C-alpha cells in the first residue's frame, strides 16, 4: 500500500514538472530565459544575460553552453521549449505574395545573407503576413541535443503579434520600442493599423533618438500626441529614456500582457524588461 502511494506521488511530481514551459530569447547582444509553471501561472525563473559587445553566433553558443553549466534549472524536463531568435535577418511579407521557394529573395535586399543560410518563416495571423527570417543553426543544433524537439520563432513575431492584438480597436498613434544592448526594434501603429516594423543598431544615445525621430518625421507623426511604449533594456533613469523624454511628450513602459506571479528573487525586477519573453507564453 505504501509503495502505491509513493508511485502516485512520483507520477504527480512528474506531471507538475512536465507542465513547465521554457522560453529562450537569443540575440548577438544577450540571452534571456524564462520558466513558467503553467499549473499556477507562476514564473519560476527569469534571467537575462547581456553581453559587453555584440558577438558572433559561434561566440553566443559558447556563452549559452556556459550558462547551461551554471544554471541547472534549465536542464529540467519541460512540457514545451520555445526559442526566439532576435536579429535583423527578418522581413515581413503579405501572405498572398509569399512563396516558400523564394524565401531568400524576401531577405536579400534588406539583410546580409549568404547562400548557405537556412531560412525559416512564421505566420502572423493578426495581419495575414509571413515573417521570413534566418535562425542560428549552430544554436538550434545544440538545443536539439539538450531538449530534443522544440519550437523556434523570430522574436519580432511575438513582438508584433501581441501589439496587433492590443491595438485592434485603438484610436491613438503609438510607437512600440523594445530596447536591447546595441539594437532596438520598433513597431508603429496608427489608429490600429500596422505601418512599420524595423530594427536599428545604435551605439550612442544620439543614434537612438535619431532613428526614432527620423521615423516619426517620415510617418508624419506628432511628438506631442504620439504615445511611445518601451520594453526591454531601458529604465526611467538611464540616458536613453531621458533623451527620448526630452523630445517626445508621452513615454511609458509596456509590461507583459498577462499578470503572472513571480518567485521572490524576481519580484524586484521591472517586468517591462522581460515583456517580450513573457509574452511568448500567450
């Protein structure tokens, strides 16, 4: 009888383990990890590792391997694993014009790709478009060794999908900016309509504000009325925020779309810094 009880408890523990989901966000400037327990909507692990400089995919793989050695929680069994590739090697194409055999053609005029690059794509239901992108195959191969099968997407798919859901009935003009070390992504929505996605490299606060103000000018937006929503590696006291607030009247932070609970070690971290990876569980 006691043996049967222990077996039941073991099975229940395995079920709880298998209801944990892992998302990994990968860029050349840093890595982020999030473990969500889907039984109680608790975020059990949430960390970002920013690099001091922009690395190569080979160097990022070494950093990733080192983190796996130092962070044993990442080696659990998970119900699902989602990998988000965050790079400038992507482009949105209207679904009606997309032909998979011509995928490289959608990237070659806006991104630097080579013949050996593997090209993948995501479908964005919210506006019937296809996000064509280049994942880092060396990292995919390593993660397959660690987890077996997993799903991967481009980070901009998560970024845009959530914005379009939130803005479907909006009457405002908004700019969403997700900031990372050395680059940021921008989405512009005018009264609920998607107008722009782009990614920009920056090395100074002047670079940062130039690209934003140039986009505002080109899209005929008004710095006195447009609402800028920020996520990622930016806080109220840093120079990027202060530069932005100098030129734009309405600036606010964009937190995750769902109210998760967090363990004590993560409670003090501003949640807008992790909005993208937290929204990947939606």
